[in-house]
C-alpha cells in the first residue's frame, strides 16, 4: 500500500450524510409498504414512486463514489484494494475509458469483449454476476487479486517511463516545471 501520497484526503462529510439519510429512508421503506391498505392504488403508486426515487438516488450516489473514490483507492491500495474495486459491465467500461481518456480512446464493443475474454482467460478479471437488462445479458466484471497486482505494476511502469521522458525533455530544454517550454 502506498503510504507516501501527498494528495489531500477526500472530504467525506457529505458522503456520510448521504449514507445516513439513505440508511434511514431504506429502513423505513418496508413499513411504508406494509401500511398501504389493500386496494389503495393511489397510495401504492406514491410509495412505489418513493422507492424508485430512493433507488435512483442510491444508484447516482454510488456512481459518484465509483468515479471519485475508487480510482484513488486502487492507486493507493494496489492489489489489496482488488476485493472492493467496483464491478463494471461492458458498456460501463466503454464509457469509463472514454471519460478517463478525455475522449481520446473510443472502444468498440467487439474490441472490448475480445479484450475482456483475454483478460478472463489470463485470470486478471472475473465475471462477478450476470443480469438481464432490457432483454439483454449484462455481465459485471471485477479485477482479481492478480489483476490488481498487474494493474499496479503496469501503472508503476508507465509512471516510471513518463518520469524518464520528462527528465529527457527537461535536459533538452523542451519542458519546464510548468509544462512544455
């Protein structure tokens, strides 16, 4: 685990408040459902809409955690973080690659699924679960411990190469501390 990070810790007070509110609301939900009088379609619709809203809020909240916290966790925790790195389905991987590459890398589904098959065969990822969404099978993948170790090693190798390139650019006068000369 990397103990030498200099980055400021995330302010998780809002996250704590969101978790507390969601836990409270989800704990009250079963009684709300039980209190609907049989045949009261209007009340059932209101309670159903409330439950859907809570699920949507929870989903959006977890997407935010995935975008903001998990990359830092994996970077800092390396292989030890593999057990809690979020799972992603194929289309989410395509979107994530597009986002983290600032639109420079656009994966096509055929390319992605061939890579996912190879990573599975190499033991670097595994299918955590499958579900049917809008009549289509969606597989959720997660890194294995071996995959997290390899990813950590590859990130370290790339960081080392980038550092070496910066040193050479500085020596040649093509790079200053603020960027390109």
